[in-house]
C-alpha cells in the first residue's frame, strides 16, 4: 500500500482556526493536483481547534463534483480529527454531493430566494 501524502490543515489556516473560505480554497488548490493524478492524501487536523463548514466546503466541496464517492474516499483520508469536527466534514461533503447532483436546481432556488434573475455558477476545481 502506498503511503499517502500528509498535508497539515493548520499550515493553510495560519493557526488553530479553520474558518475562512479563503484558507479552504488555498488548501483545495494544494491538494487538487495530487488527487487528480491519483495520489492519496491524508489531511491532518492536528493543531486545529475550531473547524467550520464554510472552510470545509471550500477545501473539499469541489471534489464532490469531480470524484465519485468511492474514489474520493480511496484518495482522501482524515487524521488527527476530533469526532465533532469529523461530523462537520461529513455534513459538508454530503451537502456538496447534494448540490453537485443538481446544481441548477440549487442555484435557481437560491436566486429565487434572493430575488435575483441570474444565477452565477460556483467555481470548479482550480
């Protein structure tokens, strides 16, 4: 079995708070090329004290559009993560999978809720 590349989440957050979308996007940009080429990645949450869904959605959500469930689970593993934070990751991935299964319906519903006529497509992987 090939050892996965270890990536410390805290290296992309600058500290113990994994809360910003921008930091999540930087992490996504780091691991996207690895996952695309089939390299296994182990995300270490050591040193992360606060994790929120917006960060996870930005970091991992785009992969739900491009990788089937089984394949993403083969390539991406989580380490050093608290049980509550693991739940946050699972919920964010389930929500991203639901979104990418039918993005037009989600975008239209959001646009209607916000009173907008045009819907801006969410960015894909870097």
